[in-house]
C-alpha cells in the first residue's frame, strides 16, 4: 500500500518566475523531440491547425492553461474521468468506475488494458503518482490553482487497480476535480516540468520546433480506436485574419480564436464557448480600495456597445463570471447598466471625501487574449477617463500578464485593473468561486471572511440546494466584494476546411479533441 498526505499551497503555485522559465525553455535550441525536417504537413492523413499563440509548455499538469490544454488534454494525455461538455455528465476514461464509500473517502477503479505511449502499462500506481505530482508545490502546477484548495488529501493504492482519496472534509465534487488531473507514468520526473509528455491519449509528441510548430503522431499503443488522422501539425499566428486566410488558402485545416471580422467567410463556424470576460479590480490600494470607485468603474463600461460594435454581436453582456449551463448560474441577474452620469457622481463623492481618484491606475490586458481586445481595452479607458479617472493601458504577453493574474502577484504594482477571461471548464461555480472570489483565491486579489464562509457553505451542498446556494453567492458578489466588473459571455469563431468534419463545443477553446475530427465525405455534386 502506498500512502501520501498531500497539502497544496496556492502561495507556492505558478509564480511569474516559473512562467518565465517555462517560456524560456521554449527558446533552448536542440530541444526538439525528434527530427524536425519532416515535411508531410500536406498529407491527407495530417491535420493542420493554426493557433493564436505557441503553447508556453506541454506539461500535463498545466493543461488547464488554454494554450497548453488545447494541444495536450485528451490528445497526448488523459484523465481518470472526462466531462461531456454538452451535458456536463462525468464519463469513465482511465477510471472504469468510482464511488464515495465514506463521507470523506472516494474510491476509483482504474481501467485495464491501457498502456502509455512508451509501452508501459497504466495502473493505480501511475494514477496515484500523477495526483501526488500535481500537488507537488515544487513544480507549480496550474491545475492546482484551478481545481483544488489548501486542504489535505491522502492518496492510497490498496491494489494495482484501486486508488483511494481521503479528504479532510466531505467533497461532493471530488470526481469532477479529478477529471482535471492528467495521468502520466510514475517514471515521470516528480520535481520538474516535462517538455516531452508521455500519456495514454490517441497521440504522442513527434517533434517541437520552438517558435515554429509542434507535431503529434498517432500513439501505436492507444487502447481505443485509432483516430482517422494519424498526424497533427500545430502552428501559430497572432493575427486572426492571417489564421483565417491560412484555412481559406489550404495552408491549414482549422484556425481557432477568430473574430467575426477576420474573414473566415463560409468556412467560419460560430459557437458559444465557456469564456466570460471581466475587469478584475485590485482593491488593495487607493483609489480602488474605495467601493464607490469600483462601482463607478462598473457603471462606466458600455457592455452592449462593446458586444455589438466590437464583437459584432458574438456574445452577451454579463452579470456574473459563469455562463449558462454551469451549476450555480443565476438567471435572475442582469448586467450593470451603462450610466456615465452615475459613475461621475460616485467619483466626485469619493474625491470630496479625500480619496485620491487622480492617482494613475494601470489597465492591463493580454495581447491576443480574445479578438478585438486592444479595441475593448481602449474603449474602457476612454469611458473611465470620461468619469474622471487617470487610466494607463499596458498590453503584455502571456508570461508578463500572468504575473498579475495569479498569486503571488507582482509586489509594489500599485493600483491596477486586469482584463481576465475565465472559462469554467468544470461546469460547477465552485471552481470559479474558489479561484476568483475567496480571499486567498489563486486568481483573487482580496475578499472578506464572511463572504468566504458563504462560499464554503454553498460548496458543501449537493443537488438543488447547491444550485440555490451558489446562485446566491454570485448574486451577493457586487454588494459584498465588487472585485469584478463583468463584461461579456463570449462566443467564438472557428475556421474549418471542407475536408474535415468537426463540431466545436463549449470546451473547444480549452480542449480540442483531435480524435473527434474525421475526414469529410467527398462532395459529388
């Protein structure tokens, strides 16, 4: 029997230094996995995909990062359980079954006959190792911050097909949490992130040309039906119009993260994704520590105008940080109205009381985070200047922006607003609350003890009571905290060539399963 007590600390998670080191790793020459001179990208057996940015890492425990998960998750590696993005149902994958045998104890039975791409068999020891490695603060797994809190979990393997997880307190959604941990072989380095992940998925890494492309090839040891496409080549281009043109010109089969203005034409497919955009207001320094200033910022955002003019109607103004279909979504909430006069009055009132509203506030955005982000940031800056705030725009790349998005935040950063885009891949509001609204949440800048208790009480419930309590927590956020000015529930556009059949869903932006892509039937018209 193997037993390990795991304690996870958000304060030791992905720091700016770790992000920077992951990005720097990409620039190391000679790190290709295999011969990078292969030129079969035009083969009918090869999927050609163009992304907005290069993945910062292929480390499986960072698969909750959109740029990493879209390549790794369910392609190279797999979890014990997967979630159907359409229904929210949890489905067996590398675990054949699971049950809550005691209030604090969950038991998972691993599937038989599964191998890793290196030929090693998968069993409960690998599952236990993967869970322990994910909790290891030394490697700063992003999935830790996304899925787990600071509680202790004991992992044991009574036999080679059984993994047991004992929690400090009852956790009704532990299987949902476990669905975010990708399984790796127990021979994986437990203390360092890997460049060449080994998994049980339908594909394996063929080569990675830093700054150029990543190639996957079919895993010969895959336990299920082989995918129709035996290879996949990923490239990246920052401009959406360039990505769309690559599909139109038969240089790519799929292009992600497009805007309606990028020219995908008849090849474009719009779909509702699970992303919500918002401004996070760091309320730890003046003038943002005054609730009137934060409320004024909320009133100053023209949500409908941004969605209509910049997003060309692809989206809905948001009143909360989760969208429809997520457990806890509150359909009674309405977006904050656009009211510059009321916003100005709040700023004037704060100024009269001595709040330094003339202090420069940084407005930080991530380049390429979503279509028209630059224009969105500029529109918000203009509105905030209209109500009397001095706002300075700073656009950053992923590694720079992440230092302001996740704990530990950049020290001495001064007052700043951060554009975020949150996709609740899990389908339950608790994941959003734990990360974004608890006082010490991985992506939360502050909070209140009373509101923390309200979150924890809701998280302990199940069924209809859980839905009601989580919805109430979301409704209370503006009054209790007002850390966010919600912007929009986003929609996305995917460009797809006629030779591929694929239906995008709400998870496509975070997890694009290549095995679901098939060759389109020839057109005999």
